[in-house]
C-alpha cells in the first residue's frame, strides 16, 4: 500500500481556511502493508509513534515545513531504506529511527538543535550519516550498535556529545565540519 497524502483541489476549495494539518499520535502504527509515503507541505506536525512498527515501509518523503521528528516515529520500520528530510528541521526525537535495519545512508540538510537519545540505535546497515546546520547536541547511545557506520560528518556548532554515542560502531574517525 502506497500513501500519498495530498490536498485535492475539491478539498482545498471546500476548506480554504485550513493552513496546516497534523498526523496524530500512533496514526499508522503497525500498518505493515504501508510501503511508501509522501507527506505534503500542509503537514506541520506528526505525532509520536506515528509510523512505529510499519515493517513494510521502505521510503518516506517528509513535508518540507515539518520542524520536528517525534520520539519513536519510525522505530522498527525494518525495510525503511530512504528518507527525504525537510530542508530545515529543529530536532530528531529519542529512538526516532531505532532498529531501521535497512537504512544505509542519511543526509540531513539542516538540523538546528539536537538528535535525541538512541535516535539511530540498532540501525545495523547504516554506513554514512551527514548532518548539516547548527546542530548543538547528539544524545546518549545515538549510534549504539550501528555496526557498519564508517562515515559520520557533523557541523562545527556541535557542543555536546552524549555518552556511548559510538558504542559499538565501525568508526575509526569522525569529522566535525568547520565552516
């Protein structure tokens, strides 16, 4: 099942006052038939656990006006391979991508504040993560058990790295990119 959440012209004309939408907590939790999702730019917020245990989900394009990814949002999306992030995001919540074992590479165009505790824990196939922006903090155990992680690039704005962030990974070094 593919879901493209879009605002059709008939809906738009009937509800012209709608300026934003939100996807509620647990909305698609355990929807194993879900394969791809494209979230339109009317969606400003998605709820906690929204796509938790969507085991068949392989690709998601997030709304460009989405500012936060909540806790446990994509946890145990075992087939998730591709995520298109908004151009500017404030934070990625705790355990957001926990056990997304098919994710290989991630590029976050701009993250402003923090990546939460255990955000990418047990992402066994993750080899590369690049974060741009003014990121301040990477939470505890963020990349714990990312056994194949060999490339990690973080912005120079980083001021706090939590405990056991790289425990264990394949990293031999990581880069904090200077402006």
